[in-house]
């Protein structure tokens, strides 16, 4: 690890930090050239999900600056990825969105955020994690595979966008 990487700290965010997380996701989304890679353009989605009591946020911080964010949804009713679970009776969390500020790419923040969330999710009784990634987004796809997720299916989601459904048993 280099010095800059050592200065980046990962922690669970307080609900009051939702606005900062929303801004970061929106800023990153604006910079993505292929918007189909990053499904966050539905009106009001970020505000609704980030302020929901069933959503947990983790942030990577360099000083006070949020360098990256992970949004984890603990589904209560809408378990739309269940069809690809090995056992639909498992309690599941969706690793919904990871956004990394371009200034902080190359520090494995996606992996670090997702791994850092696992102990807390396990404590909350979560047994299985799921996420989706655009098939052409080899960076995220490889990052997610590298931390133990397996590819479960290729499907169309989020307004008919292609996605790879990935899962991991905790």
C-alpha cells in the first residue's frame, strides 16, 4: 500500500451523511461516458434509497472528503434478484451501488468497501450478498469476482439494460 492509500479510511456512514453520498454518486454518474453501466438515473431513486431505514452506507474517506461510497439495501419485500439465488430462503443484502471518485481510482476502493461491509451484514443476519454489473464493465466485474462473488446469470434489468447478476455466500 502506498501512503495515499493508507490515508483512506473506510467506515459505515451515519444517516446524516446521505446527502454527501448522493452527491458523490450523482457526480460520478455525470462523468460516466456510457450511462448504461451505472443505473442511477431514475428520478428520486438515490434520495429515496439513501434515506431509507433499510439502507446502509459505507464511505471511503480521505480526510473529510468522501472518496467512494457503497450503498447496501436490505430488502424487506422486493427481492427482485431471488430467481438467481442458490437458496431463496437465505437472508440477502443487495450491494446496490458503488461509486468511486475518479481522483481515487486505483486504490481498490470498490473491493475494500464491499469487504468492510461484510462483518456488519453478517451481524445483522445476512447470509447472502448480491449485486449486478454491466457485462462490459470489466473493471467492476473483475473487482467483484476477486472478492469471492460468482456470476449467476446474464439478464436484462433497469429498463432493459444488460446485467450480470453476481452473488456471494457469507
